[in-house]
């Protein structure tokens, strides 16, 4: 399959890239890892007139903790996350997530920034970043701004990014001690989108009650879903079986899946209930375990 | 647009349209037809090549993105008439039947073994999970990669 013709630009600085995007307007698409965009172009579901390849922008591939945040560069590859000692030892929810996105070869190119900026409710990082309470750093012609992840996904394949903006970084607040998270995804086979998936992150207070809970849902709505009522039901509570069951029910109630080849509305809704309970159990186990 | 790249140690250049996919440049312009096109939809991995040492699906990369970079294709495995330990492993363990997925399997495994000297069966299965084989059921492919890991540990290349 051959994509439609386009004009190719490969800027070498963020300023040059944002100026290009401002000039080219809505006819331009940003090429990051390309693992969603290129298949769409081959199927002619997308035929942008201009491609702005941001892979040559320096300094956007870092993974580091500073100023109270885990900072992930927009061009960081999924496989970089998977191999990062920092992610492996301190961010189990992110590690779970990056290991089930597409397949290992796709993950060598696919970027974290692209996974979010594509705005696909079937992508996996959105739910995880919702659970972690992350924020997105965007740079455009008028400078840099931070967008809370809960305000980032505005519709199917639509985000709060402006035409001339590039997602340069994702900031995750460093979780306090006694935190844990897990991502549980049901997929028909490696490389498939989730039938449904749930990201859960919990922080326990000194008395063992839940100080903070984050729950994000993948591919069960027009946008990634933050299960706020389920989160609220856990906060301040002792997280026992009854509390998990209640939260799982509330997460299922927040899901708005569509029926497709992967399952019916009823099936997917109940799947969210089951996966939420599993994700919470695993997150709690990790929060109570050694280290983080 | 003029693109230059090194493939298997040799310099290549071509004038390409930006929409040309890397796999078509490799096969149809440079005539390195060992790299296969399977699904053409980023699923099967038959087109896997190494781009600066990383395994990528060359049907999902534009040729212009490989400008000034270093590639390795399945033709680069054999050195001076001697098959690479991975190729020897695929022969010894019957790691292929029709052979269509094999170039991709080899390149993925090559990049994987460069980082993992003593992989477990689970590690190998995880590593090749983006390469589809419809003949073998993967059992002999896993054995072939283990065969190569052992050979390399014992002093193969």
C-alpha cells in the first residue's frame, strides 16, 4: 500500500518545527514514531499534505526524575521505557503499560508522546497517565504550557494540542512512599488494541488507608476515561475486598463501550469491572511490598 | 529527495519520493530482496531490518527517515561465506518451513541476542512476539535462537 504524496520536512530544532507547523497549518501532521500515522497513511485514512518529522529534534528522549516529577521526553520510545532501570524499579504501572503496547518491534519506534498526542482512546498510555495524574508539556509559537492530562483528551483522536504545538514532555508527579500501580489489559493477541484495559495507581497513608487512587480506562469510550467516582470511593478508605468490589462496579459504570468484533457492550462493561478489581489488587500488592 | 545510507557496510544512495517506504527502497531500488513484505500492515514482521541497531518494521518507515543512517538486512548476516550462528541455528533446529517469516525472525533475534546473552524461553517468546510464523508453531524457532545464543556464548561471532 502506497501513501498519497506529501511534502517532507525534517526540522532540527523545536523553534523551527513550531514555526513550520504554524505556517503549514491544518494540512500538516507531525511524524513522531510513525507507528500509527504511517499505517493510516498507507490505508489513505490520512493523507496530510505536509509531514513534519520531529525525530531530529534534540533532547526529547530523556527519562529522568527532577523537581518532583518523572519527566519523559515526547520522543522517548516505548522500548526505552521498557529498558529503563528507573521505570523498571520505580514505576510498575508504566512498565506494565509499555510492555503491552503493540509488539516489541513497533515499540522500538513508537513514542510515548505520539501514543498520547494521537488521541486514540484505544491507546494504552492515556489511561495510565490519567491514573498517575500526569501533565503534558506542549511547546508552540506562543511558548510553553502545561496541560493536565484530564483536560488533554477532548474527543476521539482529538486533543487540547493546538496546530502549532508539539508535545515535548510528559510529567508524572513522583509517587509518595507506599505507592503501587498496575495495568491490566485483555487483548485477543499480541499487537491488538485492548478489548478493554484498566490502569490503577494507589498511594497508602501511614494508617493503611488509601491516600490517593487513580483509575484510567482504555478503549471503552470515545476518549480515554478517568473513573472519578471509583477513585473517590477508595480515597480515605481501608481498601478491603468490599471497597475493591465497590470501586470496580463504579469503574464499570463509568465505561461507555461500543460493540464491535472484540465484544458486546455488556461483555466489555463487565470486563472493566473484572479488570479494575485485578488492577487494584496488583497495585495494592505492590504498594505494600518492598520498595515502591 | 536524495537519501544516503549504509546497508550491510556498503554505501547506497537514491533519489526518492518522500512517500516511498523503506522496504520498497531496500527491495526494489537496492535489489536486496532478502527482506520480505508480508502483511504490509505493521503486524507480521517479515520486513524487519535493523536501523542503527534497532529492529524496525521497514514497511512502516519512510525511506527518507533512513537518510544518513546505518541499516542491516538479512543479507548482512553471512560473513565470508560462513552463516551466522543464528542462521546455523535455524538450519540445525528446523526453525523454518516455508521461510517467509525467516528474514524478519533472524533480524529481530539478532538485535535481541546483542542485548541478551543468556535468554530464557520466555524472553525469546516475548522478543519475537511481533514476528508472525504460520508454519512452525514457534517451538523450533525458539530452539534455533537458543542454539545461536549457546553458540555465540561458546565463541561464535
